[in-house]
């Protein structure tokens, strides 16, 4: 009987994770890929050792899917699986961080994690953060157990996980201060006199060799690009930072509010689990919190930091549940999160958002598959008319490149803006005199310079494509046949 009671929270966690996974599976095949998802699907299509703006693991995982299916549903199975694994790791990490607490605390931590709207979005979209979350959680979990127990051989596993985290995203570097602070928390300084931490560093270095190899062949452009994010040429502004934090509040709701409270109260506690939780979460949150004063932080950049705090948040809530204000705040936060999660999934399933004709609030997420098919037809017609240089497909800005390139693959898609990126590595920079079909998405309809058509000597609109939702046009794509690219 006692063993069943102890196991029951684990069963509840499995049910919780399973129900959210089923909810995701019901909708992931309906919407087309977002721009970021398409970018990383192209990573898998053009398999390489690494890539311009991110390490390769997200592409490698996509490459495992592509031989079996290129459907949007298939490419989103990884996020569903990885999010489920993240939830299970949070359960295990919480049990080890706070073994003196009731076993139900681990289930509560998983529920806190599932309440984050951004975590729900990452569970349906394959971004570098998607594999980073479970890998980093596993790294922290194994690191904590190893430092607590004084074990030796697990350091090899820690090194492997550190390397895999590095293959996921460059912000995995925040795990380094976590490891250093962990040594200080458990006073394991003598470990530095043993070979084990150093062997872990060697293993991690071997795992990330593909990144180093690719960058050595490409003038270290990934590191230069990331340094540009870390040290942007802008003045630090409090307003910019506060705007970023407001976005975090809307995306993580109660996790944000109770997380800050748990951090403030936890700084005064000597409990090793509390201190390790802070050592895991704060490097990420402080990095992007401060840097958001230079440039707005995207909402998913801090996901690892908030996920790392979920065990501590669950503990704080359990210890202060007798306070009415805490209960009310929790209910309000849970209601807000659940409402947004249901709205998100219903929008993906039914696209019920009201709109005026050709003025859909989410106009840019619809119709890229059809637009790519029409663009390829126009390109073939253009190619059949004369013996001039083979026409290619063009877009005016890097931010809309990926979806056209994914759905039109392997037809070359070039970007006419001046920003160097992965598209230039795959398809090259447009040459002077080049010709082709320029695809103009809705948001660039009245912006000839940004759309790219102003960069050609001659452009003629050849077609338009209306995307119909609920019997009226939600948005319209324009297609121009252009010649004489000016450069």
C-alpha cells in the first residue's frame, strides 16, 4: 500500500504529461510551419556539421524524420516528445532537489511547467530551445546527484550532456556557471584535483567538434553573429528591458510572478536544493534580463531559466498555500494560462479568429505552401520563354525566406536584403542582372524596397493568390516577374 501511495504522484505526472501531449498531437498537423520551423527543417534537408545562426542538433533531429515524411505533422513529433521528456525530467529533478518534501511536490512542479504558454508553444514547434530544455534539465539533474553523492564515473555522462546542450543552442554556456556554483554549494573543491571534471570537459569538447569544424571553415561567423547579439551596438535602455519583462510576464504568467518571489526568498535559504535551483536558473535569466536592455529578448530565449525554477516555485507555493493571497494568485494564474492554452489550440485547429477581408491579424502564417507552388509554376513559365539566365525565386527579407524555401525546395530562393545569413550559404547572393519571380507576402505589399521589387530594373505583376478562410480572403500574396537585379 505504501509503495502505491509513493508511486501515485508519478502516475499523476504521467497522466498530466500524456494529456498535454495528446492535446498537441490533435493540432500539430493543421497549421503550416512557422518561419523558424521551416528554417530548421531546411537544416535537416541541407544536412551539415553546423549552421550560421545555431548549432546543428535541431537540424540533425529533423534529418531523422525527413526520410520517412516531410509533412508538417511529422516534423512536429519531435517537439511533442521532447516536451514530454522535459516534464518527466522536472519530476525527477524535483524529487532529488527536495527529498524531504511530499512526493506530490514533483507533480506540482510539472503542473507549473505545463502552465507556461511558451512551454506549450515549444511543445509544438521545433526550435533549438526544444531539445535544449530536456538536455539541460538532464544535465542539471545528473550534476546535482553527482555533486551531492561525490560520485566519479557520472562525470563522463555530464560531459556528454554538456556537449549535447552545446549542440542544441549556444546559450547552453550558462550551464558552465551552474557547474561552478554547484561545486561551491557542495564544497567539492577537491574534485578539481581529480581527473573527473577535466575528463567531462574533454568529452564535451569532443561532442561539440562539429560546431568548431564548421566555423573554422566559415571564418567563425556563428560566434561573431552571437557576439553581435550579446554586445549589440545600442545603448542600454530601461524601457527596452521593462518591455521585454512585460512580454515574459504575458508568456509565462504565474511562473514569472511566483518565480521572482521564489528567487528573492530562496536567496536567503541555505538549503542545497534551493541554492542549486538558483544556480541553474539565474545565469539564463540574468543574461537575457540584462541584455534585453540592449535589444528586446525573444520570449523563448529565457525558457530554460523559467523551466529551471519550476521545482523551486512548486516548493514555495506548497509552503505558502495557507495564505489566501497565494491561493487566489495561483487560481488566477492557472485560469489565465489554461484560457490562453485552449485559445491557442483552438485557433490552430479551427482558425476562428474574426477578421475583415484581406486583413487577417495572423495573415503571414497562412498560405505559404500554396504560394510556393504558384511561384514555382511562374518560374517554369519564365524559364521556358528565352535562353536568358535561369530564373530563381526571390524574397525581399530574410525573415520570410524559410517558408518559401522549404515548400519550394529544391528550387533556389535568394534574399535581396543586405543581411548575410544561412540562405546566402545555401543559395548564394543574387548576382547583378539576375531575374526571377519575387514573392511578396502580405506585410510587404506596400513596401517595394523591403519586398525586393525596387531592386530590379523591371518588375511586372504576374499573379496574385488569395488565401480563403471562412469563405472570404484572409490575405493575398503577390507575384512579380522581375529582371535586371541591381545589387
